[in-house]
């Protein structure tokens, strides 16, 4: 009896498997977890609305695209599309995704306009709009395909310049295709303002020509979002453009300037070194004592860069307005002075008492970086003027003599 029962169980199992196999052969659509891709849709006009876009490869080679948002309002009907290019660049509609139901936050369509593989490599993004009558207002947005962010990013500080209330960051985020999403975020920008921004060559202390032009920072939001795939060198001639990847950008010899307006590019509202010029956080400060002018004294601070160079910042109090004070590193110590000049700083500006200089080599071109400064047999002199180098306004030992 037991053998008969076992035989019946086996026969039923075989019949069941055969039935499932026949259903598959008849075109049953099923989901293979390896053929599902989910992208993030972030908030735009309403911070409470966000969600996902799920691409599903079907056995009939169609693709099902499911949008799921949280935070939508009951009764809402939200059109959605796939657009060409990145969200930062904008682009024409490539595929209509139907409408998201505000009651459920859900929409689904199936399409054969693109294959699953084509969508995973597509140069595009998704927009979800507030309504058919207000397509200009977005409630959610996200890059897809080759424009998806990998999760690797780098954030650099943008410090205040002309207005102490304005500062922020610039973020570089890597895309799957190796390009970069660049986002400037500033606090304290005035409403209605539009602030041009650029990547420049060299360090901020050295200054340099424009390497890349960002979209202007919107004063209402303090934000500028960009896709960086080439350096444009500040002109409209694309034949001069040079491709640049995320890895190359985060190692670039450059800095970012954010300007007050297109009519006043001289006035900077924020600035910061990027790439190999980023500061590591390692610093060394030395005292600069008063010499011939008892009211003038201060410090010099050397900050290490990622590439091993140093940012030198001389800060003096009591300098006269409009003055320009030459400064140098000399050989030896204050006690053995005078010593020959080894390195020339940018002059200290009397109005601010500040001098900013990038230190990468001595005046004779010998390599001279942050680690060399810590051990140098030297001292610093700050002079009254270029025409009166004999009068010292500040002086102090550095390196091995500290």
C-alpha cells in the first residue's frame, strides 16, 4: 500500500512539472531577478515625494516599467516620461510612461520600443510631472541607464570670499559611463541672483584660465546641477573641448570660482580648490613677530594638499590700507640672519593683511612641498614695501628652527 502511495505522489509531481513547463512554452511571462533594474527617483518641487523606477525584462522580450512614488496626493494624475540626456542637461521625450496614480503612487506600462539591454545603457532620465496642465513642475526625477550614479562621489568646500554669509560645497558624483554629475550648493545666496561659476586651472592662490563652465548658481535655491563630460575652456567652440572622466576630474589641478553676476565677474562669492589641490587637513602654523613696526604681527600657516604641495597663508594684523608687503623664506634662522632668499610669497595685501601662495618649488625650481617645509632650515621676513626691503614688519622661524 505504501509503495502504491509513493507511486501516486511521484506521478502527480511529474504531471505538475509538465503542466508548468507547458505553460512556459505557451508564453507565460515571469520575472527573473537577474533581469530587473531599479533606479532612484528623487524629490524636486515637493520634498515629501520620491520613489523608484523598476525596469523588468519579460520572456516575450518586452519591458515592463513600474513607477512607485511615496507622498503623492489622492486624486492626483502625474504624467511621466523618459527623456534623452541627463537630468542636468535636459532633453526631448524619448518614451511616454503613462501616468502615476496619486492614490497609489503607482504606474506601469509594457513596451517594445526599447529592449531591456538598451534601457540599461540608455543616455536618459525620467521626469514625473505634477499634471498634464503643469508639465513645468516636476515632482520626481532620476537619471537612468549609463547616467546612473555609481555611489562614488567627492565633496569639496567652497569658502566665503566677498560675502561672509555665502559658502557651500561642490559635489562630483561618478556616473556609470564615467562622466560626472556636478552639484554646487551654496547657503546665503540672495533671492533672484544668478551666479556664474567655473572650474579654473591651477590653484586659487595661483589663479588660472577657465577650464569648465557650470550652469549658473540659482540664487533662490543656491544650487547648480551639471553634467561634466568635457572641458570647454570657457568658449562655445566645441572643437576645442577635451573629454574628462570622473577619475580625471577628481585628480585635476584646478579650483572653482562662483561669481557675483555675469556683469561683475571680478567679485567672487565663493571659491575652493578641487582635485589634487584639495587640502588634506594637515597644517602647521608659525608665529610672525613684530620687528620695526610694533603694531604689525601675525602668523603663517602651511596646509598640505593632496598632491603634496602646500597652501601658505600669511595673516597679519595692523597692516596699513593699500600697502603691499613683500615676503620671503630665507635660509638659516632669525638668529643667524641675514640669509639668502629661498622662496618668494605673493605680497601681503595691506587692506586684508593676507597673502595666499601655492608652495610647490623653491625659487631655483627645486621641489619644495609640505613635508619639506616642516624640516627646512629657514625663517620668514615680511618687508614694508618693495622699495624698502630693509624695514621689516614681521619675522619668524619656521621648520627645523621653530
